[in-house]
C-alpha cells in the first residue's frame, strides 16, 4: 500500500502527541514522497488512514511522525531527520518505542550511520539502551 512519508508526513498532524514539523506552507504538496508498506522494515506500523493533505481533495494513508522519521533513517536521509528527538517527536514517552523500532534496522548496510545519528539525537539515553540491549 502506498502512503505519504518523510518531510510531508512530518508536516501533517498525526494521532501521536508529537510536535512534527512546522514548515507546511514551504512544501510542494503536488510533489509528495510516497513509499510502499511492502518495502522496508516496518510494514503497516505507524500508518494512519483517511488523512487530508493540502492542495488535494482525496484522502491518503500517511505515516505518523515516528514512522516518517524511521523511514528517513531507513533510506539514510539524516539531514531531513535531524532534530528527530527535540524538534519533531518532543515527547520522552515515545523514546522506548523509537529505540525498539530503530534497533530493527541493525541489519541495514548503513547501520553505523544510523547508530551515530541516534547518538547525536539521544546522547546517553541511546548509549544506555545499546548497552542494555547489547547492540
């Protein structure tokens, strides 16, 4: 199933208690980032249905903010995901879930880059998680 993700999904409200992004008017809503749930690590996790988006009359499946950020990490777009913890998620209640989901990417060829990114975003919390989980 096709769904909206990435920066576009971060600029739409979702059902989580997260901040998301706030540059909605700066995006080109006619040039949306789509992915297929059958590709990648996460399947249907974090997909919300029936969402309206700017400049479109139909509704779409859209990644929630955590899923959109996971997708960005999975494709290696760290620049767009920068600020994941403090700017986009903004809620420590989701940290354990984020860490668990990120750990599912251990088998990716760019895991070392994902690990470095998470260390910069979450600092000691990520290091303690890695020690506890033996990552």
